[in-house]
C-alpha cells in the first residue's frame, strides 16, 4: 500500500480572457466542474474573482501529484491567460478543509489588499510580471484564509 502524500498547495493569479471576462453563468459552470473534480481527487481550495479587472486568484491544496496535475490543466485553460504562481509549497494542513472549491466575488481593491500585488500587465515574455509584489508566503496564506472565512461560499 502506498503511503499518503504530504499536503501541497499552489496559489496563482491570472486574467480572464475575452472583453468582458467570465460571465456569471460561465463562472457557475466552472465552479460546478471544479467541485466535482476536486471531490474525486482529494482537492480543496478557494477561487477569488474580481470582475472589474478580470483577475483570478486561486488556492489549490491536496496531495502534491494531484495539485500539480490540475494546475497544469488549469494553466492551459483558454478561459484565462497569464497564469502566474504566487506561491507553492508543502503544507502542514489545509487552509480550506471543508471547501471543495470556495468562491469569493472580490472587488479589485480587496483582491489587491489580500494578495499584495499591483495590477498585472500580462506580457508573456516576462517570467515575473512587472509590478508584482507578493506577500511573504505565510502572510499571503493567512490573508487569504482570513479574507475567505468572512466572505466565501462553497455551494
């Protein structure tokens, strides 16, 4: 029997594609798909979306192979672009153990305050987008967890 894998998490930022970003109906379908997938793959997490600037921030947590696998799929998803990992590491516990995929409709200022970055100007030739100033990993995780507790919904 295989030993259980340690927990791992990835926190990333991206921009929704299309002139209007992602519609409420598309977002609802994306969450439905994510929750079904996550239920079957021992994943939990949180998705934040600021419609005004079309910005996503997502936390995905679970066994490392599952987290890395789904992130590679997500990074190629055409509903967003310029996916950039803000932080990834082994985790001592889940930040969102009860959420197959929590969701927060964040305003842009909340998103920037919570994650500590300036507006992302997407340029594929850049490894680290200009203006990105990420909080220290522990501070970023704490901000996301505290922010989500007061605002998120799972279903």
